[in-house]
C-alpha cells in the first residue's frame, strides 16, 4: 500500500509568495486603521487591528486554496467566511460595555468587524476594493469625529438619570 499525501496538504504545498503578499497587504491596511484607533486612545489599536486583518485574510486564503470545491457540499468555502464573521462578532461584543445610560465601544466593535472584512477582501484578491475600503474607513474614523461631536455635544447625547 502506497502512502498518499492528503489533498489538503498537497494544496498547502502550492502556496507561494502571493499568499504572503496578501497577508502583508492585509497587515498594512489593518495597521492604517489600527494606527488611527491607537492615536485616538481607543481600544483595539494598532497591533490588534493588524492581527484581525491578517487572521481574516489568512482564513480566507486557506478556505479558498486549502479546501477547493470539488462538487461536494461538505467543502463549502463560504463556511469559513461565515465563521470569520461570527468570530469577529464575538470579539466586537467583548469590547462593548453598557451602563444604565450609555453604551461604550460601538465604534470599536464596528471597526473590528470592518477590519476583518478588509482582510477577507484581500484574501479573495479584491485588492482595489480592500484599499479603497481601508482608506474610506480611516477617513470615517479620523475626519468624521469632529462632525460627530457637532451633532451631539461630547460625541454622545447624555440622558438624564431616571427619577424614581
């Protein structure tokens, strides 16, 4: 009996410099957004956003290249993407805090979600869309903060405490 190399290992041997470049691009784009968050003193800063983007990118690459569709429903590459979204939702939920009159961390949670989506976009080789989305996200986070503060003082509308 001859030892055969499993299909998924054969697929992994085919990885080349393109995958590494994809992960590096995801790191740069996640770092751009993370830099803005770190500079603003927010949770989930520079390194965290890099790790989220590169992790999402790597999982996406692995789901496409490591488990190619062979006409079997059990090898659905979209399952990995769905799990990335679920896992990132879990991370986002962990940074949100609700008090009696205030919810904190919504923008950080949304940023985590967006950075994972950017990483996945790089993973499917939609580079222009990934770069555009990262720059657009940076603009939203950085340049719209003053606009947000003019809409509601201190960036959030404080509600008076309830009277009992």
